[in-house]
């Protein structure tokens, strides 16, 4: 019964999305305020129906309802509860439903937090997000329904991929999807501006906090994925150049350019066409990344499905969104107010007497700076920290692939690693060989590390769990390979200087972005 409630909720969400897509845009274009007023209630309805559907799917996982095909394929009764919940988005169908939930959440956020915007503008934005929701919900219902029944029910589930049975799985996909899907808001703002013919400083100011928020979530999501790969895959790398990793990195690059371009549009009135095009491109690349993951056209550790029907649907949706938006851009952008003059000398680069007064003390000058200024400083400081981390780990890391037996010692980066013991342990749904390594430097104990080689009970899939001692200036990293003979194991040992600065820099960038969106100028009432 729970699965049927989730199914019906998706259908109701689709009808609500159709209402949201049709009436507000029609009202804005025909100047009928009563139709504009439908936008915000419809946004609430869309979110509620998708949230109910997502909750129903979560319940089927918690209750081990193996009469639901998706649950039987991605869960197991031995799976710990937290990973049963994570398994909701661990496969193709659930991740698409998460996509729909995030899109509905962003739509609701725009409805709630854009009361200072003109009603016509909000109606257009929410209507465009409704159109996107129609595409995602149709894709879910027609090709990727997570509530399909399995008859007869499976006695036991296949299990969640052991690679995904990790705490990082709890937060990495939601953050990544928040960033991915958040680019739809920038896209909707750009399309709404093109429809209204208003590519001006006010439009840029309205868009900036939404673009920055999505960029912050995407930054955190990419950083969490990088950290997950670093400690979970057992090879010590922080970026694999996997096709899907690259697909998430491209919207981040375009989003970074969009943030800076919006600043120019807001302050100088320039780059208007370029800014609108970047907003379209950012979301288009997010859709392209989704297509790459779902279609099976590439080989990736992130790939979910190889069903050509799904790939064709997403490709068609991608063509509709990208093609339609570019046609609208070509038609409307030249007619919009395209302007902006550039001086030979940048006024932002010179001393601004309105802000910096020589009669004031330096801390008084700092106090009058807006929050966006400090956010900008923190984000760029994060870039510097990130670059230091990358440079240090690439230039000075040491790696040892060695054969070790109990009592053996190996050196790396000035540290001695002694294999003290090997023992068999049992986890909730796996058995493992656990190594005990004592680490010392100049004869003084530093730490003990306990890497594992696991075999998961349901899938019989082997997994390497690295052991890491993290510090401000270095990581000590040990992973067990394969047994060479009865007495020896292959062991990989790393000394990685400043590697944590890579992720620290990313989180400083995101923190700077979140600080910037608190700037009161973004909440200024516009006519």
C-alpha cells in the first residue's frame, strides 16, 4: 500500500507541475494577476506531493519491502538501517526521484524567498521550473518508476553496492544534487528575463544569491565525492578524472564564471548576453551530466543504467531544454536592453572614497563593508588554500607498494610502519581481515592504523577499507592489498603532505559563498 501511495503522489505531482507550468506563465504574458497568484500555491503542492512520494520510497526500504523491485535490487535485510535509507538514492530510480525532490525544493524556495521580486517575474520563474519538473516526473513515471512491483516478492534483496556503504554516501549525493539542480534556478531566472526583455542590473541582483547558493552546494558535493574516493577506493587519489566527475566539474566551472559575470552585470551593466548564456549553459551541462550517468554511453564507477530508452528520453529532454532556450536567446537577447560601458581604468580597482575614508581608522572601514565583501575574501582565500594543498601533495607525496609479514617494518615519508598483527573480524553484513599497524617516527610512537579487507556477505564482493591518520600538515595512509602467500600481504603506504587542505579550501570557498548570500542588498525590494 505504501508503494501505491508513492505512485499516486508522483501522478498528482505531475498534474500540479502542469498547472504550475501553464497558468503562471500565461498570466505573466497576458497581464492577468489572478493567474500569477497560482504560482506560489502550486509550488507548495508540487513539493508536498514529491516529498510524500520520496518518504513512501524511504519507508519501503526501512521495512525491507522486497515486493518493490527497486528495493529488492538495492537493499538487503542485513544492511544497517542508515544504509537502507541511503539506498533510497543508491540506484537509478531513487536518484531520479531525489532529482525531482531537489527540483521541487528549489521551486518552493524561490516561491517563499522571492517576495521582494515583481509578481510577474516570480510567475515566469516558477512556471519555467514547473516545465522542468514535468520533464523529470515524466521520465520517472515512464522509464524509471521506483514503485514497480515484483511478483512474486523476492525472499531477500541483492544488497546495496558495497562501494556505497559508507558514511559519505549519506551526504555526498544530496549535496551534489542540490548544486546540480540548483542551476535550474539560474536557468529559470535567465529565461524569465529573456521573456520579459529585462536583462538589467536588477535581474542580476535577483539571480546572484540563487546562483551562489547552488554553487556552494555543488562545491561541497564535489569535495565530499573527492574525499570519499580518497579514503574508500583504497588507491589514495583525490581526483580520478572519471567521466562523471568531469561532468560535475563542468557545471562548477561555468557556475564560477556565472557568479563573476553576474557581478559585472549588476555593477557595470555589462556582459548581459554573456551572463544569460552562461546561466543556460550551466543547467545544460547539468542535464548533460545526468544523461552521461543514466544512458550508459560512458563507462564510470558512477554509472547507474544502460537502458537505451532512458538515454533517448533524457537526450530528447536535453535537446528540448537546450535547443528551446538557445532559440529564445537568439530571438530575445538582441531585443533586450543590452548595454554596459567599460572604462579604461577599473573603478573597483581604485580607492573608493565613499567606502574608505582616510579620516576613519582601518577597522571602521572594515566594519562598513557589506557581507558580500567578506564572503568574496573568504572564497578566494579558500582557492589559495586549495592550490597549496594540490601543489604540496602532487610535489611531495611518497608512496610505497611493499610486501609485508607480521613483524615487518616499512618506511615512508620519514615514518616507520610496522605490521603488528592480522586478525579476522565480523561486521554487521561483512567479514574482514583487519591489519594492525603501529606508526612511529624517530623511535617515538605516532599512531596505530587498522586497515581492512572486507568480503560482504550478500554480494560476496571484496572491498578495501583504508586506514588514515589525518593531521593539519600530513596524512598517513595504509591499505591492505591481496595476500601474496600464507605469510605475506601486499600493502600500500602513503605519506601525503597537506592533502586535507584540498578539501579545507573547498569548504572555505563554500563558506565564503554562504556568507556572501547574507548580504542585505540581495533582499532589496524591487518594483
